[in-house]
C-alpha cells in the first residue's frame, strides 16, 4: 500500500508556504490546489525580469542580473500555468533567450559570471524546449540551428568519466526538451534517457535525504512522464520518503547546504514542487475526512 500525505500534513505544508514562502510559490499553490487564477502567477513573474526580458532572482542564477538559469526556471512556471505567446512577459522572455545566445560558441551561458566553453545541456537544452513551446515567436532558422546543437551535444551523459549521477541536471533539461520538441528528435532524446536512467537516478533511499542527488521522482513528476513506467517503484518510494521526512513546520527538507537566504527561497520552491508531484501521483489527501 502506498503511503499518502495526510490532510493534516498537507495543511502544514500550506501553512508553511503562506507564512514563510515567496509570493510566487504562494500563488502557484493557489493555482494548483485552490483553482487560483493563472494570470496572477503570470503577473507576479513580471516582477522578476530585467530590462532585457531575461529573468533574475528565481533561485538558480543571480539575484540582480538576468541569466539563462533563472530564465529557464521562470519558463517552467509560465509553462505550468499555461501562459501563451500573447503574454508580454513570454514575448520578452523569448526575445531574451534569442538575443542572449552566443553564436560564436553555440550556447547560452548559465550565469552572468559563468562563461561556458560551449554547449551544456543545463540550461541550453531546456531553453530550446521553451523555444519550441512558444515557437511562433522564434525565427525558423534560429530554431533549426539550436535544435541541431541540442541533438549533436547530447553525448555529455555518455562520455564523461565521472558517474552519470553528477549529470542529472543535464538529463532533466533534456527531458524537458523532449516533452516539447518535434519528432524524430523527441524519440531520439527519450531513447538516450531511457538507456541511461537507472544510472542517473539515485536508488539508495538513504541518500535521498543526505546527499544532493537525483531523486527518482524528478524524472516523473506525474504518471504521464515518458520515463515513469521504467522507474515507477523508485518514483513512488522517493515520494513516500518526502512524506516521511517532512519537517515539523511543514516544509519538505532540502538535501543540500545553502546560506540562510538561499534556504528560505529553496524551501519555498521545493515545498510546492513536492506538493505538485504528490498531487499528480494521487498520494495526497486533499480533503478532511470527518468521522461518522
């Protein structure tokens, strides 16, 4: 029998977000669990871009300067709530992605102070995915060019001498690309991920709470994920582990160290992420059951 997050502990998570979370995750909670207006999330995200349309201060890249990492995170949220190409924040964001591409090196640089030597799937592959999602805003020749780079550079996972688990963020970016790109590229990417997934995810449950690693449910936030059936047991066990280790104040714990400000941001992000996954897999009690 699969463990379920109780209504009481669901309320604890909600209370944590509403008292300690960022306004963005609070509005995402309302959208996912209380029929909140998706436009409220879009409006909030308009507070995060810089003048050039790129995003900053989302938790990943830089608090002041727009960058590729924060832009990819912002588009995860925009996609999540169904933002369209008619939304100004989407138009400016896609414009930033196009303009910030380094044509000489054939890549996006993840952070303002971190110049890549070339293509890295994180965040490059994911950014290509969002170009596909909002492709009516993207010149066809540009989309064709970056698609070729994405497919040609998927070998990162396979050629590294380090364990593949170190590259799970790259693999996640490839998965987000696969969910949006056209065939035959979709199948090509999924074939690579399917082949490597057992070496990418962490299957030792002890490490899920003690070591920064690829928790299995990262690769199947819902049963509709193309990788879910292959890793189903590990996905469910890793979600059960989130339920078991939930903090007393309601947040879901981080398995990496960060400073106080970073921890505040990521506890907020992480708590809504886990709640969404639990909801998608139907292992969360969203309604109080009265005793008869």
